[in-house]
């Protein structure tokens, strides 16, 4: 996976520049990002503070772990059902 150029905290700070009155085009040029990137960030991180972003990242990580755990348990459950069906239980 490609390493991000900006941390979530940096992204929030870049988005706050627009709230302070800077033009989006100037913000994008200054930070070397496209307008599309800016608006993608705004849709994901708009209105958040740095601690909110940290919490979002923690929740996304926890969600990924839980999805992986669920997939493993589901696969194990399916294998057990097949085994029991073969044994006639």
C-alpha cells in the first residue's frame, strides 16, 4: 500500500485554511494537491478536529480487525458444519 504524503492531522490543518478564508485553488497549489484531492479530503475529514481524526483512525483499524476475525470464525464454522454433516451428527 502506498504511504500517504500527509497525515490525518496535516489534512485537517489544510482543510482549516479554507475556513480561514484562503481560496481552495491557492491551498491546493501551496500544498501540491489537486482540487479533487482537496474535496475528497473535505468529504471525509470536513468539520473534524485532530483528535476526531485520531479516533476515526482507531475505529477504522478496530473495524478491520473485527472483519478479519469474523471472516476467520465464519470460515471455521463452515468447515465444522461440513465435518458434522459428513459424520452424520
